[in-house]
C-alpha cells in the first residue's frame, strides 16, 4: 500500500501569454520541485499543473510513478469511499499556478451539458465531458476581465458614436438578450471596424465615459498585446468588468462565465476539465464559433462584486491560522495556511484527497509520525483521513485543494 503523503514533481506549459523565464513564478516554483525541469530564460512559462489530468500529469518525486497510477492502486486508502462514490477514481479538481504577462484568450468554459455534447462530437479539441468552474487567488496584484458589467454601464458606452454600430437591431429594453446580440456584433465585426471603433473611443472626451475612463488607459495596452483589430478588445473593454485584486483576494468563475485574465501570478483551481471556447485575444485560426460562444454565455455575474470570493474561517484549523475558500461547487474547497516564523498549525483530517503546495517560506510538515521538509515550491498529494501539523521556520504560505 502507498504512503498517505506523496511528494510530487510537476511541469509547466509554454502558452505565449505566460511570463518569460525567471519572471514566471510558475516556472520558478516548478524548477524547485522537479529536478528534470530546466528553466529556459528565453521561453514563456504560463501554468504549472498539479494533478492527474493526462495532458500534464504529476508524478511521485521519489519513485517517478504517475500519480494517477498510484491512486488507481490505492483508491480506498488515498481517495476514500465518499469521494469515489461522488466522482469515481479521478481527482475532481486540478490546481495550477499561473504567471500571466498578457491577456489570456477571451473565453468561457462550457457547462456539463455542452461539454458532453462537444466531447462526443470533437474529442480531440474537447478532451473530457466535464464542466470547468474555477477560482483564482491572487498572489500579488492581479488584473482580470470577469463577467459582464451592469447593463446600464454597457448601454451608456454603446450610445457613444464610435460604438453605436454594435447596438442590437431591435429596439426596446436593453437586457441580457440585447447584450448577447452586442457580443455577437462585436465578435463578428471586420478588423477595420474594430480598429476604427477603438480609435474613435480613444479620442472621445473623458467625461463621455463617466466612471469608465480606465478604458482609455487599457486600449493602447491591449492593442500592444494583440493589435487594435482583435475583436476581444471590444467585448472586454465595453461589456466586461475590469477587476483588480491584491494578494489573498479571489475570484469565482462559474461554468459558461466569460473571462480573460490580464496580468499577475495566481493560484488557480478548477473542476477536472480542460474544455474551453475562445473568441478573442488569440489568432483567428484559434477562435471557436462566435455563435456557439454567444449561445453558451451565462449572465450570472453582472456586477463587479459578484465574482469576488470571500475567504472564510475553517473548521479544519486547530489554531485559526488556516482559512478557506468555498466556491459554490462540489468538486473542491481551498485551504490557505499562513504562518509566521516559529508558528505551528494543525489541520484536522480531510475526508477525501487533497493537493498541498507551498508558494512561499520554509518549514516542516508532520503526518503519521513522518516529517517532511517544506520549501517554496514543495507539492504534496495527501490522502484522506490524516491530520497534518505544519511548523514554519520563516513566514510560510501553503494552499491545499481538497474534496470530501
């Protein structure tokens, strides 16, 4: 039988929006836990994945075994019956570290019904039948476009002459159906119409934008990243909430929730899926059907405060030094343990599998009489039903995704 704690080695992908070389926290952390990972200062490093998804799986640092193979051989001990009954033998969550230098593609993650349909029709692109709601926890300043603005704010901008061409053809009340049509109009607009609209908007007087003058600062920044003719510019700037978080603050993105992260280093965790529909901030050849994207849109988040996920006290903490993010989904919660040098925390048993990773600091972890060194970049799979004791040598922060 396997031990209850397995130190992991993970890997990074190289999407072009990732930070370069040592500027990427994802790459720096990966290099500290994976002896085979060689950091190249000329490469973009976007995401370090920590889980069992086959595209970028994790392995035992000690034996080199694939984590999924270890779990398959020790399901009851490591995952536990409750989670096996709910989610089968796959870990239901996928944690990541993201290092973002420029905007990710404008995207949504299809819900379960659409994911099942797309996976059946095109399994090469949509590699699983699951949905992908997610959270993002800022490790420093983090910028994102998330959800739709209040309808009145969008409508105010669309009344400006450079943007009036994107108004819906039907009159009447400006509601979510009208906003869906606006998104289609913007995403299908010819490149010259996009560039012209943004140039006209940039030359508009500040007072015409009311409280949304930040758009004037973001236009040249996004144009520098993807060109002024990218359709994503219009949808993100005109229709979506622009949100800035500081370290420790978090967002929740529901399935079918429109978003495009813009900059920063984050802890991200999602339901176990890699399905995505992209329609902007990427080459035209990489974009999915605008009609499919628009049909799948949800309007659950219509206010800049709606996506904000508050941290809560955790009943798993013995000393109050572990808090918890509890997104409105069943696949995972996220524990956050923060200790100053010399402090100790005991976390009560989690009755399901978990993955813990240290983003800063040093210390030790005791589990069932065994002691493990904790360093920046350390990653551990922790089986169900065990209590852990963390002691910090210097200020330490550890994140732990779990299911019960």
